[in-house]
C-alpha cells in the first residue's frame, strides 16, 4: 500500500470519527441547553408554531400521523405518556409527505422533523426530536466496523447499515435507500429523548419511524429495517 493510500485511509477515518462526535455532542448539547430551537445546522428561523394553549392528542395523531402502531408503542413506553403535543419551526416538514419532499431536495447538513412533548415535559425541552440527513456511504463504517464499539455505553443493533443507541438519550441509524440524485449516499436518522429512555425503546422508535420513511421512498426492502427492532449485539 502506498504512502498516499495510508494517508487517505487516516484522513477518512478522522472524518468518520469527527462525524460520530457531532452525533454524540449534538444530542448532549440539546440536553444541556434546554433549547426549543432546532439543534441541526439546517434549522429554520423564527419561533415554533405552538401557542400557550397546546392541544394534546394521541400518539397516532402526532407528527402528522406518521407513527406506525409499532412506533406508537415505543413512543408511549419511552416517554411514559399517552397524550402528546407536536411543534415545528417555520418551513419544517409537518407530515410524512412533506418530510419525503424535503429529503428529496435537501442540501443541508441535517433536517429536523417533529418535536414531541407530553403534559409532563419540561416546557423548554421536547420529550422526543427526530433528525434526518443523507450520509456519504464511504463515511459509514457499518455494524461490523462501527467506531461505537469503542464506547462501552453504546448499544449496537443489527439494523440497516449501522445502528446504535447512544448515551444522553440518543439513537442513530443508517440505512440504504437508493434514490435518484442520491447515488453514493445512505439515509441516516437519529433521535433524542429527554430526559432519557431505555436503549431498546429509543432504537425501536427510531427504527419504526425510519421504516415508514423507507416505505414512503419505496426502498423498504433495501433498507433492511424490520417491523420491530431486534435486541442489541453482544459485546
């Protein structure tokens, strides 16, 4: 192997580690700052579309009705609630159709989708938040070579290309979704649950929502996302 190849491999690995740190730090930063603004660099401007008199609805109705029965189960278990309120920043997708449209066109680092609160939530911090982005395939390690294996607090799951439940209430999932104009990219999703939830509930919820997105794009088979998330891999 040439010196150039060695340098290139080192450079790519450093990029992977940097992106993984962004995922970890992004989730932690949300929890520390207690912010209602988008934690993604692609967030919209202005205040959220919520008023003082929130209308709480069932889990089946949140996020424009995007949650499948499996996702509903995980949301209720992860939050301990049965009533929810969702809010959006101006210009953000508000249902599955608008989310798919945004993801087809986005050039931003990350797109946020749906902030979910319960009556018991801290007013300044949503109970659940979802994020999506297109990830260059060469920057994704995959389950077998995941850099998260170095983190004793991370739970790795056999889902998609790579899936992990992170510390500080986070979860991250990458799956294959061939789409015209997105050649060489994988679709990644993540969520943050505050004040936290069991890893299986976090990854189960994220998998269920990601599966719905994959189905909407017509790439469910390629995504390798089952209806329900399996247990984490043993160390």
